[in-house]
C-alpha cells in the first residue's frame, strides 16, 4: 500500500506470482494468474459501480503495469473496526454497537439490492474515516465479491473462517451468507468473543456447522432481549430464516424514527412467488398475513411506501420505478432488473397493502419468530373461515409440486372428518415438504 496525494494506493495483485506456484505446470500457472487478474478487474468494476453509497470506500482510479494492478482509493485514517474493538477490551455498549451495526447494514443492503455479495464481511474490512470516536465507517476489500442474480446460488468456498456461513461450506449460497457474517460481527461487538471458535480451520468449520452460539455466559444475561433476538435471527443456520439487511434495520433493537429502511430486493422475490402461485396457495398466504405481528408490519409498511403507491395500490409500474431509482451498473451486471419480467402479472392488477403483506411475507422467516405458534394459530383460524376447502392428497401434492412418492407424507395433512387441510397440513403447505430423493414432479 502507498499513500499518494492523500489517496490510498492498493497494490492489488502481482502478476508475476511465480515463486508461489513452483509446483504448478506452466499452463496451470498461467491459468491461476489469469484468474487472479480477472478477480481484481471484477473488484475494480464493482468498486466503480457501487461508490455512490456513503459507507462505501470511494474509488478514484485503477491502472496496471507489467507486474501489478493498482487501485487508488479514498484514504481512511481511523483504522479498522477490529482495532477499535480490541482497544475497548472487546466489548461495546448496546448503543455503541447499534451505531456500528446500522452503518454495516446500510451498505450491505445497498450491495444486495445491486446484486453484489461481499463474501468477506469482518471487522478488518470496515475502516473509520478519521480517528474521531464517532467517525463514519467505510466498507473495503471487494476482492472476494461477486455478482449474483436474484435466483442464483454460488458454490465456491471463500471468506474468512470465523465469519463464514454454513451454506457457504455446503457450497450453495447467496446474499444471505453476508447476513450471517453481520450476525457474527454483532455477537463480537456485544460480548467481545467469537460465536464459533476452534484451534484449527477445520475445527472452526465444524463449529459453524454444528454448534450453537453461547448466550448464557456473561455478559449475555445482562444484554437486552431485543439485542439477543437480533443476533439469533442472523445466526440462524437455515439461510431462509435469516433476516435481510433491510429487515434487520427494521428490527426493534435497531429501528428508530430517524432510521431509514432501504428498498429490499427480497420483496421482489417473494412477490414474484406470490403472483405465480395457485389461488389456493395465495389464500393460504393471505390468511398467514392476518397473523403478522406489529413488529414485522413496520418493515412491510416501509417497503410498501418505497414503492410509492398510488391511491393505496401498487402495480408492476411501481416495482419497475422503485428498481430504476436505485439502478447502477452493478445492478445491470447482476441482471437484477430481469426479475421484473416474472412480475408481469402485476401489469393487469393493482395490489393494496393487505395483499402486499400476503405477497411479501416469508413463512420461513416467520417460523424463526418467537411468536410463531401464535402467528400460525391466528392464520389458520382465518384460513378456516375464508380459504380452506376440500382437497385430495393428489391435489395437495400437485399444489406442492410433489410426485406420487410423497403422497404418504401428506396423508396426515387432510382431516378425515371433512377432507380439508388440518392445522399440520396448513403449516406443511406453507413451508413445503423436502423430499430427499428424485421423486419431485417434473415442471
């Protein structure tokens, strides 16, 4: 790294890395070097397209010579977040931790909306602009970042062991992996220790996959229930149950009247599934929306308002305009805009807030809520009155996109008394049944 005219010059990759690859053949060395060069060029591309956010490191220029690629960036003189954590003896107050986490969530939500997954979120990759105690932070190091389409799953294992999400180790992940890392950082801020630890990298990976974070030892008994809930809903091993960055900014521990909630690409994904669903499934989701607790409605109201409804309704034009207002070159590269094509049914209808709630909710995320049992019971009561109907096992399997081999798993979902979904059947229908074989019905 070099300091030139108040800018930081990062030496990103040395093209001649030959002494590190002595065991490789000539062709393998050339390929590895070519991949490294391509990686840093992608990093430059991402930095250039995302530098409009206040917590993104500002990119100035990039150039290369015969041996190196150089990136010229904003100089941040306040040091790493890791250094601040260590200087405090490893623990922040809840208020101070919130100030840090809000900044992290703001820039992470921005990246995710643009279709960029960072893949290496850790305290070392957040710099303070000055040495002042309340200096703003900037996210850095997009060397492992990549573009990811709305329905794409990545499979390469990258990142730092202490912060890596379980699904990354399983080689199937997307932007939710970043939220796990935010959960690890928040855990460290609040208690000063890592949630997953071992003496070896393989041991850390085993801990990430199998162990649960410790919320019993000091200082956790004195930490607020809201803060603990926040961390637990990020460190959920099921990525489908994890909060998004925008949802996390709406969480009771974080939110405030001054805190803006950004547009969430997750809304586009859930509404896409809703508009493509069968009438029976839409009825089940509408009933589920009746049980949404007030805390969750805060997020949904914020997202609905960001779509700028007209006369209390939204249509495809609202979704298109909301994305267009946030578009960057990164969003074009990750093809996030393509999600609008599958929202075409909204061209012909208007969606009010009540239906938007039904379309935007996630059963998996609600299951992770402490009040899930009450939510599900309230929802089923509404479903009984307005949406439940007589259905055969064969019809239910078709509704859930399952083949004949799954019929035995669905037998207890239908009441023998009247042929309608039971409470168990309703929750299974919402959640879906995982069949660990190739017996799903072909689309």
